[in-house]
């Protein structure tokens, strides 16, 4: 359970860091960029911790898929990125792939 909590923290931190990095680039904010980098470091350290009990293939698939899906939604909602049926279908397929990897 502790390793899954570490993975959840790692995913959340990566999402926050990536969102902050996008904001930093749009606002030309060096401070936000530095905060973003420190949050990325926390994300990676937490990800490393979860690998003690979770297979790397599963952990990385969950980490990248949930990060991709969430950041796609943030991009559409917060940054005005375009969305269409193909993009949404592909995100759903990514998430289905992660579910498939975790079903044993």
C-alpha cells in the first residue's frame, strides 16, 4: 500500500510540475520554472521509492498514462488546447492499456 501511495504522490507531483512549467513558459517566470524543477525531483525520488514493490513496467505505465490523461485534460481546460474525438479516444485507449497491464 505504501508503494502505491508513493506512486500516487509521484504522479500528482509530475502533473503539478508539468503544469507549472507550462505556466512558467507562458509567463516567462524563472521562479515558477525553478519550483517546477524541484517538484519534478520530488516526483522522481518518490517514483524510485515505489519501485521497491511495484514492477517497473507496471509503475511506469501507470505513471505515464495517468500523467498523460490528466495533463491532456489540463491542457484543454486551462490552456485552451484543441480537443477532438480522436485525441479523446487515444487517451481512453492509453488508460485501457494500463488497466489491462494491472489485471492479472
